[in-house]
C-alpha cells in the first residue's frame, strides 16, 4: 500500500533541518538553552514544556517543527500513531532521579524515568490516541522502523504516523523524526528506508 514521508525534522549539532533544508543554527548554545530557544521560536504558550525532562523537550520541539504547516486535523485521534527509538532510553533522567533518592526522591523527575513518556507528552499536545511504541536499539535501525510503520499503515491500524529516532544522554542528542501518511501531501516522498536515510 502506498505511503509517503510528508514532513521531516532533524535536530543535531544545534541545527534544525526541516524537509532537508537548514532552518535554524545556534552554535555554542548548551542543550537546555537550545531547546528553550526552539520552544520560543516554534510553539505557542505551553507551560507544561518547562517541567519536562530534556528527552521530552527534544521530542516535543521536534514534533512542533515537524507538524508546522502539516496539521493532523483530518485524522481522528486514534488514526495517528507514534513510533520512536533510541539507544539510551531515559538514562539521563534516571541518573538524575537516582541522585535525589538519598535525600527526598523527586516525583517530578520520577515521572520521566520511562522513555515512552515523551510519546505521552506528544500525544497530549496533539490529541493523539493511535498505536504507539518506543524501541531501544544500538543505533537508528531505519529498515526496522520503516517496516514497522508500513505494517501499521497496511493493516489500517493508523492512517498517519510520527516516527523516527530520538536520542539524548547528557549533552549528546539527536532527533530525526518523520511524518508518514497514506495521503500524498507536503514533501510526499515514497516511504522507504532509502528515502529516510537520505533525509537523515
């Protein structure tokens, strides 16, 4: 069944690349400041952003950019899925949470000690109730993610899917997210591992 990559967003090295074009560079900015600058530039008021851990902020900001000019309004909440992967899980937050345990464990940090919490934050923001999964892998396994999303579309589990790689550990980070849909709009590249690799 036909499926298309209709939008892409890659964030690495303090640079944002949307649909293959660099749209923002902020050299020398530390990660928390960089993510705050993305929030200020690309989103409206959303106070909950400031309470999120860095992984959730990165994923949340990447989806804001991914969906700019690509609204999901044509889909019922259960028709859009989210499928992500990374290598460090939520280890950065896990370590920070563990440091608080000897005194008073932080409930605000504990909430983020699962990697799929970022999917929850994205789903709340965009009212998504479709199939979702978060995989842990040594690297961005593009053929696996592509095949998984294609199967969700082919079986009718979803009509659209936000998918890709979302890694953050200490000051190392990378987001590579793609909007995949059955309908041909936006950049409309045929869904394939090769096309995602080119955009990555």
